């Protein structure tokens, strides 16, 4: 039995400073890329439904929906991340999130699965200098041959460009 298996089995304690803690991420697709967000921020997953538009809202804020008495702003991440044509299909879903004490909906192309990543499977986001904004990317996760862009959804949804969300509550 190798050391990792012994640690997992509890027969050997991990070395000081080594963590066996794993994080769970909900994975979703936007265009050809796969992203991951912390599962603890996800409240539910719903099919895309028509929204009530808000006048003068930024293009990426599609509008609001009434979710069991709560008015929820709906952000289309494909528009937010400038991913080209936005096509609403039967696979388009809304991930309902609870971030910073607010309920927000996030439109994505599809939800893949929930994966568990250990610290050894997460790499820091590469530094692209100022060519584009990576402050919302916490790292890159790898599972087998898949690469996931891990997003700090709380930082993204509470960013200054999302200020309109404060006025909707």
C-alpha cells in the first residue's frame, strides 16, 4: 500500500503541512471550456426560463425571475465572459447561487457534474499580465485529461461591474 493510500485509510498520519482535504466543485460549460465553482455556493440548478428585463441593465444581466418569492437577478456568463453568440437550447441551465448573502442566477451552457479535487490537482492561474482579467480565476484544476477553470464566484458576483445587483435587492 503506498503512502497516499495509507493516509486515506487512516493507518498513517499525513506529514505536517500536508493536507488531505479535498474541495468539491460543480462543473459547467461555457462554449468549449469547462469551469468549476465551489459546490457550497450552489443553491439549486434550474432550466432556463424567460426573465423580466430591467431597463438600462448591463447586457450580461438578462433580468430577474421570481423564485418562490425572492427576486433573483439572472447573469448570463456567456455574455459576461464575451464568448460570442449566445444560444438558448434545452441544455441551457441557470445555476442558482447564494453568494455574499444574496441569491443570484447564473446562465451557463450546461452542467457537467460534481468533482472533488485535492490540493495536488489545483494549479495557480497563469499570469497573463494585463492582457485580460484573471482576478476571478482561483486556479486550474485537472481531473484525468480534463482541465477546469476554477472561478471564485463570490468575487465575480460581488465585483464592481456587478454593482447593479445591489440595486435589485
